[in-house]
C-alpha cells in the first residue's frame, strides 16, 4: 500500500525524497527508503542527486507524460 501511495506522489511531483515518502505516507524513513529502493530497482525512479544522504529520486516516465501535455 505504501508503494502505491508513493507512486501517486510522483504524479504530484516527479522529484521525491525519502523524507517526502516518509512524511506523506506516514511511515518510517527506513520503510520509505526501502520503497524508493524497490521502485528504483523496478525502473520507476532513478537516484539523481549522487549523494549518500538526502537523495533525490526522479520518475522519468512521469516527466515524459507531463512533458507531452
């Protein structure tokens, strides 16, 4: 269920952080990190900040959809 909520958040803003998912989905940062890691593994998001902490993730597919509007 958290994954579904996180994907929904990507349509509000295709850039997302662990803190965003944790706060908006009301889960721990550890759970949010796992969700984003799983989404990254599935190719839904990619990490774009290059940081070890406070990473930013981007949903390229969402930006493509929004760019075609």
